[in-house]
C-alpha cells in the first residue's frame, strides 16, 4: 500500500481530517447517528483494553499497540462527527495560543512519559471521555445538537479528554492518527494498485502459474461422493471428501486456494499441488512453501469457512462488505508469511472471488476454474 502522506512530515490535523473523511463509506445522507454510535463503541473498546490489561497484566502483551489503535479509531469517529456536522477538525482541536497550521505534535508535550500499563490518571480520564461521549449521544437523542454551537462545544470537551488520555498513556495522538490512516487505506484505498507478484524474482519454473485452467468435478464412488481435479487432462491432488460429520461441501474448498493464487499470488498449498515449490531457494522453500506454511493456509481457509457459513457464504457481498475484524484476523494468521504483505482489500477480493466460485460448484457440482494472475481474477464456467 502506498503511504497516504510523507511519514517524515508533521501530520497536520487538517491533513488527517481530509484523508480520514474521504474514507467515510456510509451513504446515509450525512446523518450523525452512524458516527456517534461508532464513537460510543470505540470509546468502549478503549475502556475494554484497559480492563483486559488490569485483568491479565502479565499475559496481555498487546496492550500498548491496542491503545494506539483504539485511540486512532476514536479519532476517526470524532472526525466523522465533525465533518457531518459541518465543523472543521482543526478548529475543534484549536488552542487560543496556536499559530500556523495545527499539528497533532503541538497538542502534547515534546517528551512523553513511558507507560506500559494503565495508571489511575489514565483510567479517570477515560471514564471522563466516556461520560462526555455519553452526553453527546444524549444530546443527539433529545435532538439538541441543532441548537447553536452545542455540537462544537461537546466535541471540544471530547478532544481535550482524548489528548489528555493519550498523554497519560504515553502515546502520541500523531502516532494514533498515522496508524489509523494506514489501517483505513489498507482496507479502503483510494486507488487499488496491485503489488508485483510475491514470486516475481523466483526461477520462472518455480513461479505460480500466471494463467491456468483446472477442472473440478464430483463423482460417486461406492455410494460415496468425491471431488476430483484435473489440469491439462491429468488428475491432480487427492480425491476429496468433506472430512466432517455433517456434509457441507467443503470437499470443493481447493477453489479458495486457487483464488489466493489468482488475487494474492500466494498459496503454499497450490505450490505443493502443482510441484512449483521454490527448491532453488532453500530458505524460502522451507519457510514459505513448507509444511508449516501449508498448515497456516489451510487454517486460514477453514476458519474463514466457519465464518462464511454464518454469513450465507458471502452471497450478495460486495467489496467493502466483509467484516473488518474477519480480515484483521486473517492478517494475524498470516503473520510471518509472504501473504502478510497483501493489503486487506486484496484479501477481501480473494475471499469474495473464491466464494463466488464455491457457490457455483455447490449448485452445479462441477466447473472449470480459470486462474488469471495477470488480471487478479478467478472465474468459473460450466464444465460439460
């Protein structure tokens, strides 16, 4: 993903607001209801991170990173509320002594305290922040926000508490804002630019196929149903069953691995299936194409399937519809492997294309898969 701005330049509040507002995906006529609910929810999530650290002080190692992320999410919703309310974020944060373009760095001390656990002051400020957000929601419910400058006043109180909370946590709000921009553009980029294939520098004989057709079909063998695959007239892989007590057609699941190849340019499973493991680079072969990587990919695929069953196998879903948390968990699964570098929007495309083909196979029981890595597309057609 291309960085949304020069990471060495101080991040101005107006610059952040402009970028963050451009990712407001809701088409609800500019209502305050959605961002206010989001602000309330993310403030609660921030409080939850503190609670988890208090409960599991030794074992909860992701506290600092989680606080930065949650502060950034709260900031995004504050920005959305301000924007929909016709207010400029830099004016909400402005101090009477400020000169020049307001930056996040100017809001906090130059030297920040180091905190690796929540202290009493931080907890009090978070409770104050939550109280102020609650008052804002009450104002919205009572339809008072249209009266004078009440919305601006409420947001100023919230942002003061937000800055104070960040300082007491030993976190710069600038870091939270930068991380938030990286997160939202990872999911909702302005322009979808595909990176070069992960194996672009590999021996051509060990690259994943850029253009390939695979036939997938079901057969009855001794009163049992098996799925077979054929490529260039040759059977490939093992015949598959669901391997489950309840039949769910998971035997067609290799189509998901083909979608990873087409969109992400990644699949240790398909490398093993087609015998294109990168043997000429032993470390890559062992770490990225070996048994452990295969298990990780199978784990990702099985876990997504469990979520997809409850979501009607993503029928009718469009880009932007897959739950953000689902994609974040997939990224966590892939940590340490090549696919970790793939942005979340590419993961979503791979999942949606794979499930479109899977639903086709469930209905027709056979089909011809086309893997098109050049155009990042997986398609399926009828197999006679």
